């Protein structure tokens, strides 16, 4: 006799648990960054531009693992707020380059110590081993048609 298939339950879904944890983590960082006026997604964009100098928006989206259209919208808001400037690439007219403005660099400098505090508190709350596990790549089997076992 075959065992009964496991009944689906959202509380046992790995994807749901990962998404819920990611949202809770974002809210935690957002709360600590709040005095800077930046959310974690904005801070990470500024931090990446601080690290890279100027960057094509497509490359920035890839680096931050954000959909290209969402990255374009975020860059638009950051540009409107005076934190980044956007200009056409001199190598490819279809590409736009984003870079920090002086105001963006100042915002990053205000937020950076808050982010460092969030990093420390997160590790204290979750333990070094759990935090290190977050940084290991997740290796999944190649995608393709689902097969029944």
C-alpha cells in the first residue's frame, strides 16, 4: 500500500518560509535605517553605487538581484530625491549609467553606521552560524518540467 501523499500546508512550504523571513528581515533593517530616511533597498542601491562608482542600471539590477523594471523605478525615485544622477552611457546609447550625487554620498554616510548596527544586532539575535548560512549559495537542481517520482 502506498503512503498517502503529504497534504500541502503553507506553514511547511520552504518558499513561504523564506519569503516571510525575507520580509521580516527587511522590516528589521528598515526600522533601524529609519532615522536616515532610507529603506534597506535604497541603502543597498546607494551602497552598491558607492562601491562600484557609476553603473549601468541593468548591471545594478543584476548585482542586487532585482527585476530590471523595479530597479529602473527605484533609480527614478532616487534621482528625483537628488541621491543619484543618471546619464546615457558613452559606450552604448541604449544604456543609462547611475552614480551617486554628493547628496547621495552624504545619505549613504549617514545610513552606513545604522546599517552596521543592524548587521551586528541581526547576528546577535540569530547567531553567527545562521548568518553565515545565509551567505552560502543555494544550489537547486536545474529547472525543467516537473517529474513524478
